[in-house]
C-alpha cells in the first residue's frame, strides 16, 4: 500500500555514481598551451551545443593569453619584463598583479614552504600559474550547463551540477599504467606534484637544501586548482611532516604515494 509520501532512494555508492556519470553525453576539446596539453571536458545535454563550443574557445583563449603574460620562457612576457626591471608591478597587467598577490598569500599560508621569491632568478610564479589558469578557465565556463572539467598536465579544476563525481587516478610511480588509488571530486581542484617522472630532488626554499624524499607523488584535492597545487608542492617539501601539516588545512584531502607504492590517504581534520 502506498502512503503517498514516497520513499527516498538510497544514495549512490562512489562506484555507482562514477558509472552513472559515464552514461552522460560528453565532449572534449584539446589544445596545447604552457608546453602541455590542455583539455576541456563537458558532460550533459549541452555537451554538443554550439554555445558550449564557443565558451570553450573563449576559455582556452584565456589560457593562451595567460601564458603570453606569465611565461618565464618568453622574453616579451610581462613576467620577463618585470624580472628584468623593464616593468614595475603597479604598471603590470591585472593577471600578473593577481598572481603576485596569490604568491604572497601562498608563502604566508605555507610558512615559506612555497616561495616564489626563493630562487636566484627572482620572482618565479611558475608553481602557481597553471592552477591559477585552470581556475580562470573554469570560471570562463560558468554559463555552460552540465558538468565541466579543465585538465592540464594532470591537474584539474572541476564542477559538477549533476552531483556526479569526476574520478582521478593516482598512478604507481614504478608503473605508470597501474592506478594505486582513485580520488572522486565534484567541485574544486586536484593537483599532483612528484619527482618520480623526472627523478629530481625537491629543494626546501627555506633552507636551500634537498627535502627528504618521502613521497614520490602528492595528490591534493582543494577548493581550487591553485590551492591544490600549492599544497601538493608543500607536501613534497614537508616530507614526513606533510600528513600532519595538511590535516590542519581546511577543506583539503588527498593521497600521498611513497617508496614501494605505499599509499597514504588523508583528509583535513577541519571542514572547508
């Protein structure tokens, strides 16, 4: 007998939600910027709409403009001119001034672990530029109906209006074809920092000495791609202290991968 009140369906499990997301219409666009592939993924009924394609073109044009303004490898970029003393910060483009302020904030919040002024070539915001550009691209796609993910070099900024997650795989440093853990995210950013691919040492900018090689990869989920990138970088520098330190950063979670594929999952002890 029906009471007329109805019964709420049980919530989907993580795997069921990912499977449901896979059934949505989708489309992807790929371009090359900042010396890496950038892709935009749209899920939902508007994926093939002409207005969606126009919005994606605008968002990716914004990435190209950010690269032209902030690249340390372009001699004519605003950043290069600033570093050579040809351009003063008050006269710099708005994007460069915004990134400068965010770098100051990152240095403050990480107690100097992430410091864009620590290197001999002067101000270098490279560690934040990609995350900042990812977040800006996602904002540029705010009017696109459906779920959106912007991906660059393994980092991403996402939103989900359907409530279904975007799933990100954390690779095995010893075998890039193997996934050690999955991270599901609906809104915010995901970033991975690591040394496994290039075998590089991570330098602590506070001391100028190599950090302990505790983690091969650090994948962080945060409220934005920029802050996910900041805390993923900080985790490598903090080494053994990273789990406790990042557990105190509100609204973050993620996965650290250590020697032998050891996986450490964590979530902040305080809400975002």
